[in-house]
C-alpha cells in the first residue's frame, strides 16, 4: 500500500501547488549557484567526507544484499551518484554547512537536512571536481578488497587526486561570509524524497526531479524539452520582436501543470494496477499453499479408514 499511497499523496500536494505557481510572478528568480572561488578551500574536507560517505553507503548496500556480494556495477553506481543532489546517495551534502574558522573553511555536519542554497551547490560542485572521471577507479579499489575509511581517503584524496596534497590555501580576509544554515521543513524533505524515489521507478525513465522552489518560482517544462527551449530562446534573441510568440506566462503555467498532473495520473494508475496484480498473485499462492496440505490430510484420513 505504501507504493500506491506515495504517488497519490504527491499528486494531491502538486494539485494544491499549481494554483500557487500560477499566481507567482512570471519572472523566475535565479537559482542558487555554486561559489567557485570557495572550491579550493574546501576540496580536501569535501574529499574526506566523500570517502566517509562511500564507506557508509557500501556497508549499507552489503547489509541489504547479504548473503550475496555487492557487485562492481552497484559500487560504480554509488560513486557516480555521490555528487548528484538528485540522487539519494548525495543526501549527505544537504547536511553540510561551510563555516569560516580563522583563515580556513571547514564543513560542519548537521543532523537535519538544510535548504540547498549557494553553499550546498558549492559542495556539490567541489565533490564533482574531486571525483571527476575517477569513478571507475574508485569503484574498482572498493570492490577488490575491504578497505577502511582511512585507506579510501588516502587513495582518493592523495594518490588518485591532489585534493589533500600540499598546504590548503588560506581564506582571504575580505571574503564575504556565506549564508546561514537553514533547516529544511519535514514536509519539504518528504516531498523531495518522494520525487527522488519516483524518478528511479521502473516505467518512469527520464523523469526529472524538481525542488519546491522550482515549482513555486514557475513551473518547469515537464515535456523533457528544457534544452530545446534554451536553444530556442537563444535563437529568439536574433529575431525581430514582432516574431516572438506572445503566449502569456499564465497559459504556459497552466499547460505545464496539466502535463504534470496527466503524467502523474498515468503513473498512479500503473502503480495501482501493479499492486492489484501482485495482491492477486499473492492470494493465489496463499490459496495453493493452504489447499495443498488440506488435500493431503484428507487423503491420509481416507487411507487410515
């Protein structure tokens, strides 16, 4: 029932969000961007956190598949997703806060998830720079033998990359402090978890994950044509003003909202149908199991008579 109720709950929430998105301003505010200048100051700290999180995720995966062994492909998948905030493996980034201590920048862990603003994006970008094209090398190192966090840290941060080689540069005194860590509400966190889980569902390939801010600041294009739209916008800059489309933002929001609701409705119907099928199969197996012993007992009693 959990797999059925989750999409239905999400559908209900998004239905409530569509009118709010329609009444929002047509101009979409800029999304938080990574602070590229901070990357070199937190590269080593980020690399160490990557090693810790990969070790934790690998142990969790081993417990899930036990007594079987974790495949190299599964480990590669962990490494590939460790720096992608649209994946569960990168949730650790949401707990980190960049704090200035003297002439250093350190990462401070919080138990609760935080709103993903500039610092969150900065850690994600730093993580991506650390892993780079080394995902298969890291996965192979973790697959061949059981490694400790220290061994993985040395391999990733000193041998494979230069993240922790040499002296970490001092932070300039005139550096503008980053934003405060803002804990995310439990409702927002739950919605994002549901959307992430739906993006990995069978039968929903290519489904994109959007945050609450994306939905509230103007509904994105749910037809998978975001890249094409960007190219069209660039072409429109060279067109005369009179040739540009005059469709209002409200109509576009309505269209995109209806597209989303239609897609979620189809997905919900598939989930319900699948749940009914599994329930029927389970009922049949239970019936066969129950009727089997009863027939055997009947035949035994007749033999005794």
